[in-house]
């Protein structure tokens, strides 16, 4: 064999090896994490894909991670408009007793004392105040028994393997699997992303004391990108932690149950999150918006425009109901990107339930411009789903639309009196289309895909602002 042929064969072999090794590299990029917890799981927030598992379906005591389900129900009540962040809850006998029982942080509560829903959520997520879960049960369900029943009904509705016997995990009879806990956290963030405002807080002042967040991934054992979620500790459970972090648009969720110490639950979680980020597929912007979807053009167009998409991760969640805050934020930010309204956002909205909300600046600007006027009682209900007629009223308040004709839809009688003029004008301007049978479903909630389509259509209709 000539030297030239040998060299050619050697070069071919090198190229082949480099290709093989290159293809194998992703699989070798991360070693399996070494953790002390006997049960754990890591999932991709966007897809729900399991990236690592260790006894993921073992039912174990979750301790204070039980409070995640309690908080989820509080957010359900917020979304339904039954309460606001400023609603005052009155402390009853059971909550007061729990606060001095030795199992609850944040100091004593007294019968008749009042706390806002906002403060209750801060105390549940930051120092893990058990009494505030009892407080929620007293004020939402009239007591702990019906509230615990609702917690279990919610778990069944979600399809997760979880069983609760207390509002806060202090009794020790709860049984929750790592997979169930991770699914609950994922569903919580997807449906109510404003929860991250609470889980990411590092401290809260209450009763004259500064209470630190029990999740040390936010502080002394800091993990880059971590913005929650919840610890749990008791002898029957060991040290538990459900955690989440986001980097470069990719969100990972981890759960450890039964770590050998407080310190190790955070090192275990760090190892799991590191592994998740190492093996997860890179964030693919709006992977749930297919190119041929009817809503692809408006969603991608608004993203390119720079509109506020109110996302946590790389999902758009087109089939999820849109909230009032999401609609206003997307619409106002799109108007800003078009140069139609000023970019500077006011500091406060004037609505009592928007203080500190992620969309408060957009809501404040919309109120200042006369585009929104709240619910009539000083609140805005930012986390409530927005209905079709509410959306049409906002568009009508913003755009200079010609007067419409009488509404001829078969369900015209369902239109609220305050929205008749707006609904008529939006239909006349063809900003909103009815169903094939002509129905307009004025009281129905709109989906995020519909929200994007309606905003995009109004931006490209050649209209002028009022």
C-alpha cells in the first residue's frame, strides 16, 4: 500500500471516529446525578418530558410541600374573581391555635386578626407558615375539612397521585409521589405564572420580624435562574424540595423527597437541575405553535414585534385561557412597539389588587389612557380569565371605531348592557368574527391563541387610536 493510500485511509478513519464521537457527545455530556434522596424526578417544564427519575412513583410524606396544593386553590379563587390580593381574611379559632402550636412559622395569629390574601401567600411560600393554610381554609371553605376535600378533588382532576389529610402537611398522613409533585408545580406555573412572584421572594416582614425564604437556592446555596418553589421538612418525610429554574428560556423542574439533611436537599436539587439543563433539548421558541396553525402568524408576528407574551419557558400555551392581565400586557406592549403609545410605564395602577403584579405597569398605562377601567370596585382582577365581551370593550376603548348596527347574532341577548356598543362596533369593523352559526359567545373566556389573533388583527386593520 502506498504512503498516499495509507494517509487517505488514516484520514478517513479519523473523520469517521470524529463523526461517531460527535454524535455520541450529547449522551455523554452529563453524568447521572449522585443524590442522597431516595426518591426524585426532573422534568422539562415545556414538554413534561422526564429527564431523570429515581423511584418517581413512590408515595411519600411531602411535609410542607403540601402547601403547594393549598396555594393552588387560593389562585383558583383569585382567577374566579372570588377574592383579590387585597381581600382581608379573618383569623378563626383553628388558625390561631395552629399559629402557636409549634408547627407554624411567622409568629402567633389572634382570633379576629385580619391578613390580606397577598400577605397569606407570602407567609405560606416564604417562611412556610402552616397557620396561613388553615386561615385560607377557614375563609375559602369555612373550615379545614371541606378545604382538604377540595385539595383531594383537585388532585384527582389533575390526574396526579396525591392524597392529603391536612392543609399544610403537618399531620404526616399525606402521600404524594415525586411525579405528582412535579406535575402540580408544572401545572401551577403554567396556569398561574404570577405564583413565581411569591416563590422567588427572598424574605417577608411580618409581626415586626424579617422571615427568610426556606428555599436556600435563592440565598445561601444560590442556584442561578432559580425562582422557587417549596420546601418540606418533618421526621416522617425527611428533607424535601420542589424547585424550578430557568436559563436561556428553558425551564426545568426538580423534586427531591427524603434527602438526608437540609443542606443535602439543596445540593441534591442543584445536581438534578444541572443534569436537567445538560440533557434537555435547547429551548425552542414556541414549540407548541406549529407553522401551519391558524394562529401561527399572529403569535410569531407579535413575538417578532416585541410584544409581552407573558410566558415562563418556551411554550406559548395556545389552548390555555387568557387572563385580563395577559391581554392588557400583550395589547399595550404591542402598541408601544408600534410607537402608538409611550414606552414609559407608570409605577402604580390605582387598582388595589395589582400592587406588585408583573403586569401592573401595562395595566396602569391602559387605565391612564382610558383603555381599561377595572371592575367598578377599585379592583382589576388581573388573574381572572378575560371574556370575549370584555376583550371587545378594551379594543373599543382603544381604537376609533365607527358605530355598529344592532347585534343580530342568535345569542345577542347574552351581551351585557355595558358591552353592547363595543360588541356592535367590533363586529361591524370585523375585528371579531362569530361562529359558523353566527353566535358570538360574549361571556365565554378567550384562549391565548384567540387573544393573539384578535390583537394582531386590530393592529393591522388600519385603525387610529382614540
